[in-house]
C-alpha cells in the first residue's frame, strides 16, 4: 500500500479487532482526549491506520452528512465523540 492511504476493509478489520469491544475503543478515545493527537501512542495508532503516514489537510470520510474534516485529528475526535469508532476515511 501507498504511504498515507487508508487501510483496506480487511486491514481495518484486523486493525480494529482488538478494539471491537466498545470499551476498548472507548479507552483508545480516552487516551486521545487526555493526551491529544501528538501523544506517541496515539500517533502510532493513527500512523498504523494510514499505512505509516498520518494524512495532512482535508480528510474525506464515509460519514453521511459530514464528509469533510480539516485534518485526521479532527476526524478521529469526531469518531470518538459520536462513538462511531469504526468509520473509515
């Protein structure tokens, strides 16, 4: 895969396998809320989710009615706030 591209559906299933339980996904969101997107662990998760590079600039998502976000951090916070943990970019 190309650096900075989102994971495929199969890769997303594997990536979120350990987070499938809402409690685990919620814990990852709590880390994001407490420490922000610059936290090394949060950055590693974001990089893994995007083949090694966190996308910069506007982000398009599969969310109906909310297709654009100014950056990946904002998109990730939105997923956490709305408890839509497994929505892809």
